[in-house]
């Protein structure tokens, strides 16, 4: 009797997080199917299928998965990286229920209701649909609600904050969140305008550590139907973040000017301390490869001329 090859399905598998998830899954001996806007592509143990999830007809995901897997592949985990619309999440969960697969979602710490100390565990209060929310928050909340209502599926929601990786835009607080001009500004010695002069604490994680942690936790039964905060255990100080960037670029330490963001701007949410901790004992097993300096150093291992072209999808989605 032949054994079906296990496959991890990634929705949005060609971005910063998706690429690391694919590499980690393959390193563990699992095949990968990415569903994204990139052209169809096949290599050993990896496939990408082009599907516009914003316009595809109902049932398109299930048909694609059934055609791809046939009788030789078995879906074990499906990971929503890109942020599927709630009705798509229902379709994914329906397929997972039939296939006996689990579903994981990468979500955001910006769903926690702000509080003075800026420290959030999984029991912290979350914003509600009747709150005054930015579109990004409203969408993320609806996505989480669509998945967490499914008692018939082994789902897991991973809330994270400021993911750093190759191909992602850098900059962690106003007025330089995900700034395509940031590296050029630092190299030129231009001053940086930072909320609270950079004295903002925030959690971060390198995309590879996020990927390895997510896949590890998805294999543990006791984490099913749980929300988990997944970040590096040591938060960063924003001013240190920008100083380290300058150091790795071989530039002088930037001059930092105080900046007060407009409350009506989405990025104003990141002007307050945002420190994630976890109550889940399973996270104590995780080992993180990248501290802040290592994460930034790795993120800079790209062609400098290409930096500003990365992250355009994120820039379009977040408002």
C-alpha cells in the first residue's frame, strides 16, 4: 500500500513569510503547494498555482486542491498568509474538514485593544466590530472570527508584530513604517522623524523564526483551536532598531527628531508600546535564530537597488 506524500498549502506562498514557510516545510520533508498571483511553477517538492483569490468563483480552491493532490498527495496543513476574505476562509475550512487537515492563520497584534502598559498576552481584550477601526483591523478581525467559529476544524491563529525578512520593507514606527526610502535616508545621513523620539518598545520576529515556530506548533495537538502570540521573546526599542540599521549599512548614527503622528493615520497604532507575550506553554519549546541585529542584517541581504520595489503589496493593503 503506497503512502500519500504530505503537502502544506500556503495561501500567499511567494511573499516574505510564504517563502520561509515553504523552505521550512521542505526542509522537514513535506511538499509545498503555494497559491498566489505568481505564474504556475513546479520544482522538486514545490509547486505554485496562479489563482486570484479575490475574483475566483466559489469552489475554485477546492477544485484546485483536488486536481493538484489527486491520489498521491495529502494536505496536512493549510496556512493563510495573505489574508483571505472571510468567505474564502469558510471554503478553506470546509476542505480542511473533509481532508482531515489543519488550518493556520497569520494575524496581527493590532487587534488588541490598546492599554497603557503596552503588554499583551492572548487573554488581552481585543477590539470589536463596533469599535472605530481602520480597514486593516476590521478585515483581520473578520478573518479571525470566520476561522475561530469553526469547531469542526483544528485551527490555529498566530498573532504577530513587525515581521522582518528578505524582501520586506523596513521601518517599525511612525514616520518611517515600511518606508521604501528608509535605507536611502539613512545612507544620506538625513534625520529621521520618530514617534516619541524612538522610545517605543515593540515585538518583532524574523520570517524564518515565524515560519519554523508556526509549523512546529501546528504539529502539537494541544495548540488546536488556540490563538497564540508568536514573536521573538525579547522586544526591541525602536531607536535601537534604526541605529542598528545604520550600523549594518555602514552609515553614521541617524539624527532622530520627535514626531507626533496623526491619529487618523493607520500607522499611528504603532506609535505606542506593543509587546507580545504568551500564556501558552508550548511556545517555551521554541528556539529563535534571529535577534534584532541578526534579523535586520539578514533583511539587508538583497540588491540595494531592488529594495524600494519590495513590499508594494503590503503598502497597497494597509491603510
